[in-house]
C-alpha cells in the first residue's frame, strides 16, 4: 500500500462523521483498508463514539484511527462512551486502543456482548444455540457435510478481530446515554446481528443506524439472522422521521425525504428477494438454497470467502462462506414460517424447497420472458404490488 488513505471528516449537527469504506468483493472485504463509519457526538467537553472503526493490520497506514484520535486531541474532548453497535470486526477493531488511550465506557447490547468479548465463540456451536438455532439443522438446510461447515473459521477470527475487549455496560432499547446535555437514545435494531444497536439524537434528528443499512442482510443463517427483525428494525428507523442518517458504511443522508427514501429502498430489497424466491420455486419446482442463491444473487459471486476448516473427524477441508447465501437461507426460513414454502428431500438426495399453496403465484407472474425480471410487478391497474414501506399491498 503506497498511496496515502483518504479519510473524509464531515462536520455534523452533533460533532463529526468519518465515512468508512466497504469492500465490493470477498478479497476487499478483508483488505487492510476496511473500516466502519465512525461518528463522534460531542457536547459540553464530552464525547461519544459510535463504532471506533478498524485499523486492521499494522503494516497498513492507520487512517481512520489516527483521524479520530486527532479530533479528540485537538478539541480536548473527554471520551465518555465507546458504543459498539454490533460485533463485526470492522466496527470493533479500534476499541481496545481507544479504551487504553482515552478511557471511556465500552457499551453494547446484551445479545452481542459475548461475541464482542470473545469472537471465537462464533467458531463453536454454542453461539448458534444461544440464538435458538442448531448448527446441524442449518448444515442440512444448506446441504453441507456437517455442523462444522456453518461455523466461523478460527483462523479468520484470530486474524481479523482485535480482542480481548471488555464490555463495561449493556443497554436496552429506550435507554438514554447523556453526552453533556444531549440525550442520546438507544434503539435496539436487530437483524444484522441479534444485539445490533442504533442511536438517535432527537434534538438534531440525527440517526446513527450502523449496519441496519447493510445489504445483503441478515448475514447470518436463520435464526441468528432474522428477516422479520431486520425489516422491523428498518420500520423502527423510519418511524423516527430522522433529518440526518449516518450509516455504518456509505455516505450520510440529510433531509427527511432522502432519509425515508433510503430506508424504504432497504425494505423493498427484502420484498424483492422473497418475491424472486417464490417466482423461482413456482417456475422450476423444488430448488436448493444454493440454487436459489445462484439465481437471486447472480452478481454477488465475488462475496464468496474461501477458507479451510477442520471437520468433526479432524480432516482439513476446503470450505466457503458467503453473506448472500445466508441471506437467502434467512428469507427461505421466513417463507417456511409463513407456510409459503415447504422443506422436502429431493430425488438426488439434496434438501430442497418447494412452493406451497400459500406460495403459489399466477402464471402471469411466473412466465416472464427474457433473462431480466423485475421482482416488483404491477397489476392490471398499474398499482404497485408493494406499498411504499415494502410490505405487500392488501388485496393483491
């Protein structure tokens, strides 16, 4: 890396925001430059940091970490809170450094605390059980050889996560963190992770929604990844009618219309994916989740992560991990709960999914000519099949 990294510093109604880059492929997702966006809320000489970002590996220029440290030093701010919105490494990587050098209370939601403190928990089936799931069942859903294949690879956890991190305080939905005279409201927004948090300043109308904005989401297979929770979290953010939106990645939005437009687009993506799954099952009959993934995320292949795992017999095997595959799994399981699909063994020995009577679509919706297909179609009167918030329109 010879070029000097560019880290923008945006003045906000609450302080500053440093946008965090996000990779477009599996390789760049773990490239040394990745970081979450970092927001600093300041008032009365105190500061709250929303996700400290990730410095990543030592040989890479520090970038966002030095930028945020310079702001704390130049403005002579006392760091009061380090809020971890969720456990992903690009959001937690700088926490230990900032804690050691500036103090501040490390804060998160109870449901993400264990993984923030010990990321290796993701390498064990206990984490999936704690979310109400079963690694063997998920492996069967995905036609994988065994439970080890759905666990995080320990090598990756040790390489990319910065730990140990000690969480000193957990907060629930509705609690308030005071920064000077600013009341910062805690908003529990699960879906991306079970304990995902957002923050809201009602005085400035500023919403710090972290990776509620991330697509694809959920990144974890069902039930650790919950589509119902993800969509409910987006609607919860919509209900705030924020004037400013600061995402975990990407650029901020300002103005109520732009914020609402951004959030409604997220809801529509979920509705489109589920419609696409039902179209495929109606068109082709029973399909595996891998087959559904190939036809619904046709441009997401570079998100696949190759890695090596040790299976239950102690054998080293090459595996792969893709966020979008887990997203499809979470959506299929949601459709299963809605009784729109059924889980069936196929003749080739694979577990597949078939549309039920509740998931049956009309021939006009299924028989679309050409390789391009819009998941959101219109009825004969030209009315959208989905309302502006992404939910199905009544009577259609």
